[in-house]
C-alpha cells in the first residue's frame, strides 16, 4: 500500500527527487532546460553528466537545488585512481553529491576487500569536502546475496546512500530490492531508487519501501500529478 498523499507536503515529495539528465544524447541546451525545470519544481538535486557539472552549477547558482554527477558510470569498471580523479574534478566544478558505480565485476568475483576500498577512496575524497556519496549496486547483475554483501560493503566504506541501479541496465528499481537493501544497512545509510519510477504512485511506493531519494526523468509529470491530487494551485 502506497503512502497517502494527504499526509505528505509538496516539499517532502519534491525533496525525494534527483532529476536525472544522464541520457547520452542530451545536449548542453537540453541540460540547461533540465536544470531550469529542476529549479522550478524545487527538487533535491539535478544529476548531470560529468561534462556538464560546471554548467549546471552556474545555472543553479542561488537556488536550493544541488548538483549531482556520476562517478565510474555506467559499469563501475574504471580504476580506483580514475574514480578518485573524477570525484575531485566534479567537486571542484560544483557537484555536491556523487553517484558512483561500484566495481560490479569485482563484486561478482568475490573480491570484497577491493570493492570496499574502491568505494572508500571516493567517499574519503567527497566527505573531506562536505560532499555526500551514493553507491550504485546495479542490482540487475547481482544475486540477492551479492546485493546484501554490496550494501554491507557500502556501509563499511562510509557511503551515505545505497542505490539500486544506473537506469541503463536491463532492469531498475524493484520494491523487493529496495526492502532488501533497507534491511541490509543501518539507519545512517539511506536508500535510493533509480530506474522505472515514472509516476507519482510509483514514487509513493518506493517511499513506503524506505527510500529517501529517487532518480527520475518524469519529474514534471510526477509533481504535477501530486499538485493536482492535493489541489495545489501555483
């Protein structure tokens, strides 16, 4: 059963959303338009491709919308040094949250120490500058046991969120995965859904499952539906 929207404010729902601008074909002008949409709807963050971090930071200057970008995207196979460089550069250009992909192949290989240290290296760089880190597990490629292991490694490495997916794998967020992830980390680690949340009802379901953040491209559709159902007039 999804949450009752009558018990939720617009700020709570909009504050769940990382407006996603990661499709490979998106242009600079389309990224600017997406940032302006994010500002208009007062979402938590806008997640842009690394090449557009500085652009997004400039467009969103003076707003409460933070800039997020991706690290090791989309497969997590970059070396740790490369991920650390990506993180440092993104932060210098204005990113205030980072969504990094863990090394999927190394996790599936059982090399848990490598995976933990890979995450930790990015977390240390980010936290030293007051920047938070979400770690993408890419659940489409993992067993439930591997998902639990990944969650625990993220927690040990100091990550702020565990995240279901990039949105570019064969499947995205499922309620079963979100509940499993929520149960696999302590209360200090948050859970983010990504991939497939395109309606207000789907967003309410992931909130009910314990998510505090959700990646979305259908941001306007979701929030306009919320305003309509609540009778909010701009």
